C-alpha cells in the first residue's frame, strides 16, 4: 500500500495493541514485534501504532460500585489513557498468553473495566460509547497443545468488543510454546494478508449491530 492516498484520503489510521504478557522476551513479545513490523511495512508513515502493556497500565479491577450506571466514565481515573486509546483506534490487537485457560489478571482487569461502556450503552442510552469502529485481531500464545483457553478467550473478547465497537476478524495462535517456537514466517504472511484486507475496508469494518 505504501504512501498512496487510500480511499479515506489522508486521514490516519490508528493501531492499538494491548498486550497481556508480563515477559519482555516471551512469545507474545515476538508476535507483537512481528505485528508492529508489518504495520509499518503495509501502512503509511502517518498511520500510528501504540502499544499498551496491561502489566504497566496496571488498572484497578472493577469494584462494581455502580458509578457507571448513573454517570458516564468510571469512578477510578486510571482508565482514562486506555479510554482515549480505545476512542482513537481503528485497528485493535489484543495480544495475550493463556493463563489458566483465560487472560492474565491485569488484562482481565482492563476487559472488566469496559463495563463502563456497557453501562453507557444500556443504562445511559448512549448508542456507541466508542464511536470509531474497529477491525480487531487476537494474538494468543499457550504452552500446551490444548487450545481450549483460546475458544473461551475469544468468547470473552466478542462480548467486550461489542461495546468497544470492534469486530474480531482474526485470531493468530502460537501453540505448544513450551516445546515449539512460533512460526514467525507464517505469522508474517498472515499479518500481511490481514493488513491488506484492513486497508481495503473503507473506513473500517461495519459498526457492530446495536
Ligand atoms: C500462570 C500461568 C498459567 C498458564 N496457563 C496455561 C494454560 O492454561 N494453558 C496453556 O496451554 N498454557 C498455559 N501457560 C503457559 C503460557 O500460556 C505460555 O508459556 C505462553 O507462551 C506465555 O506467553 P509469553 O511467552 O508471552 O510469556 C500458563 C503460564 C503461566 C505462567
């Protein structure tokens, strides 16, 4: 795609990667590096990429205080940078290892805190609390050959993505990482195809039905 003006003219496309691995040199870090390299290769220089580590963001868990049922936002302010990033993103990547068949706790806390968008939508009647539709990708790594966690995590993501105005379009798995290194050439080719598909979506995927 290079620097051609796409169908959306010069409006930048924003990618947001939310990563859930505590390890700086683990498999998820490799997959995220691969995504970042492909984003830079396939998109234009003015299309920014932001990476947020759930472990560094370390947002508090939802305490179900009910604040967001009555008032837009959250009683805790630590989610504001994530809210701003979610509002901006056109392409959302959740990159996570499987921990006990689910998300590591700091990433699960972020997912739970999106309850504020659920309440904004269903209690406060705000049609799209996140205005920008998002094309979403799940990058996931697990140590065993058993992929049951992935199916459960995809279900959780679909639930959350509904209120984030995001659509889960693809999952890329690195399986059995205790024994098998990730197939990075194959990941690279798949990411190229995904990003070319994204680039042909005028203005992103259709908004999630309400
Ligand atoms: C607390 C914990 C729980 C885990 N639970 C599972 C699991 O349920 N299923 C599985 O296949 N691997 C499990 N693993 C293995 C990780 O998913 C695997 O090592 C993955 O590659 C870690 O990602 P990273 O390389 O980015 O750190 C677990 C690892 C840890 C530390």
